[in-house]
């Protein structure tokens, strides 16, 4: 490269360099302009795009506006009204604060800004930047109170960057996603989005629960609300509120994941890890959870000045934030029990032919057949229908008569599938069955109803107050066993039982080495394993919950898992995965014939067990088909 003297770059070039950091595509421009509008205290923001934003982006607000005396600085770099000192930077609460956005955007487009601080609509002013020195030119322009920013022909003077723009459809998709994030950040602002003179979104302001749910439904779809849990938790100066999707309502891509920190949408690795850990043993492999979550904390405890586009943040106490997020979400997901949240039900609007394909994913499950749901009432707010609440129609009366007769014939419907040790009544036992979900009384039908029969030795068919319940008995029992083993192991009170005859395994030298080095781990997990020779292991004791497990494949899988996870000091983070493997071996297998009391015991255990709507691998354990949907299958009442 030819030797050149050092010189100061002209303002347009420096702004174009800065634009490379914050202006990637039309969606980036929209984000920067709307954040300024929000910071101006706007109550209504209107956005208009043409050609996906490449031709035109217009953002109009009713905020505080900019006075004529400040307009010359509005398009200057590092000029802002939002911070004046380092102290204000360290606790910044505004969205934009660097003072670079307008200068950067105006250097790669034809930009004009019209604003008015007065109530008189005739007293507005316009500013544009001209020439290589980007000198501001101001002129009078009528405008109501507030500001309009018009950006035309993005990247017209940087053709290399313009070539990287995608099709109009793609660019508008990115712009609409940016709009969605911003509209979810402020429910108290009214929003309008137009594209090519067509209204795409028109959202009314409102900051109560009903208004928030309507906006969520408009932006993410009613299905999101129907399959979401609402939470609002506070601890250690942190507050987390919002909506998290049920594990059965997941997506192939992470396209419905929104996380806000003090009103700012962020994508943070610490946050992502905490959420991923909370869903770890309830989400099917390869699927992505859905959520809209809001974290609120003292602004001094979070640094937003990390990334030029402000996508990332840094927490002063990252461990505290991580643990709070994980424990809050883990608890919320854990409190969902089979029968209490009808996200897996198939409602009257479903095509019965399609319903048969749903038990594995249940993504498209519709409304519950009891007719209680409405567009404004998310399914997480609904309680299981009580027996005495059933409508007085003949089919439901038959259900009522059946249940009354069943209870008379089978008073001992609480017989457990598990070994007697798991039902000890010792007050110190951590495995005593939990009570049925809140709102359930002895006079009401249990949420999952009563068993009728087995199908192909795999599924349990049960009759509830709402209709037909189908349960994958192995998947359900696997979750029950897993949750109880987790409770016992982490409480240090795992019940074990000695084998009458030790089981001998022939293994290789590698397995012998693992058995010797991980002896304490095996003991913690309730397994007594002795080395009886250079190629022989003896199994003398197992957890009581696995009393009917096939011992040899269980131990071989444990050895394989321990080899995968490494030494004991690295095992703690994977202990639940190992317990999940063990629980799978201890659960009822397919083709095992169960009695009616055994089937009903499994249903009752599901109703008491956390996360029992999914097996350990995230697959659903049950679904329900309403009487209305069954009637529709057979054209009854038509």
C-alpha cells in the first residue's frame, strides 16, 4: 500500500464507517428510529415502509419533539440529550444514548427530520444534512407536536452495501420482527405498521393483563397464549414476569423467544443458558421453547454499553441473575402436572383425522372441548372441570354415572405401581405422594378420569368428565420414577434394597476402571457395585424404585453415561441426565398388562407429579379428546 500521510477523515466517511456497526439493513434503521421515539415519551408511534424499507422508512411519533435551536445538533455524531456524565451512563434507563444513530443513518440515505415541541402545528421545523461535511440545513415545516423521521433510498451512495440487501419480502420480514420486539417492549404505546400503503398491524395501547394478552395474540398468535404459563416472581431485588410456553408447545426454530431487560430486548448467553437449563429435561430433542419474558432490576446492576447495537448486556452479578432465572422457570414448569393444564387437549375445532397425528408433538392442539376457553382467556388460567360442573347433556350424564359406579366398585384406586418402599408413611420421607392439584376435591372427578382399558399394551384409555384421555404408560411412569429419584438423591435419602441374588456382569477393563473410580457416585445413586474379578462386576443393591428393572442393561448404561460425563467432579451438572437413564429402566415396559387399579394408580401419580405432562425426553405423556370432538367424528347432533 502506498505510503500516505495521516489526516482527519471527513465527517461523512466517519459516519459511514459508524453506520457499518449499527445499520445492517432496513430493520436496523427502524429499530434505532423507534427507540428514539420511545425515549421521547411517545404514546403513539406510526411506521410506514416501502419496498421492505429499502425505498422508504417513515417513523412518526407524538413525543416531546425537538426545538429549532437543537435541530442543528440532531444529525451530528455523539450529540444526545440522554446522558451528560459517566454517572448517568452507568445507570442509563433510555434505549438510545450514544448519539450516533441519526448521523450514521443520514450518511447512507436521504434523511430528513421534521419536529415540533409546541402545540401549534404551524411551528415545526425541518433539518437535512448536505454535502461531504454533512452541514445541517434548517427550514420551517408544519408538523403536529412530535417528530417524523423520513429515510429514503437506503445505501444509495454505498452500492457495495446495497447489494447485500435481500428481497423485499425478506427485508420486510426482518423489519416486522424488529417491530414485533419493540411493540412487545411497551404495551402502553399504540402502534401502527404499514407496508406499501397497507396496514399490517394496528395495536391499541393498554397496560392491563387483558390488553397485554390481546397484543401477544395479535403478534404471536392465539396458539401462543393457549399454550403458555404466566409467571410473576420477585427475589433479591430481581423481578421476572411474562409468559413461558409449555414444553409440549415448542418450535423447530428459536423464532418466538423474546427476553427484555428493563424494557430493552437483548440476546444474552447467560440468559439463554439459564432458560435452556430450565427446559432441559422436559423439552423434546432439537426443539426450541417459546417465551416472552421481562427481567427488571436496578439499572446500576446491568451494563448496556457493551455492544454498538445494544443487543447484549453485562450483569454485575451474573451468577445471581442466572440462578434466579433458572429457579423461577424451573419451578414454573415443574408445577405443571398432567390434567391441570389443557395444552395437550384436542378441541371441537380440530379435524379428527388430523388429531390422530398429534400425540407426539401436540403443537397444533386446539381449544379444550369443555368450551370454557375464549380468545381473551389463556389456557393456563383454566382449571380442570369438576364433575358437578358438567353440562346436563346425555353423554356427560353417562360419564357421571360411570364415575360414581367406578368409585363404588374400586374404592382402592390409589394402589401404586411403585414398590412398597416408595409409599412409606414415615414423616421424614421426602417421597410421600403430593396432594392432588389445587381445586380438586374428593367429590370431583380426578383430572385424568378413570381407566377403561389398555390399548396394544402401550396406552391407557381413561374416561374423564371432558371426554377420552389417552396415556403413554411407559412415558408417564418414567417421569414419575425420575422425579421421585431426583427428590430422594438430592435430599440424600434414596431408598435402596439388597438383591436376594447378586447379579454378575462380564465387562471389559475400561468398565472395571470406571466402576472403581466412580464408586462414590454409584453409592449416591443407590447402586452397590463390587469388582469380583478382572472382567466381573457384582451388583448387590439397587434403588427401591428400580426394583423391577432389568439389572444388566441398567448398569451397562450407567457405566456408559459415567464414561461420557467424565470424573466425579464434573458429574454434578449431569446427575439428572444419569437419573433419567436409570428411571427409563425402572419404568413399566410396553406390552405389560396392568389391572384397572394399577392403571388408575398411575393416573393419580401423574396428577401428583411435577412435569408429568412430558416424559424425561420431552415427549408428551397424554392427550385428551373432548366429547364434542368425538361427537363431531360421528356426526352426532348434525
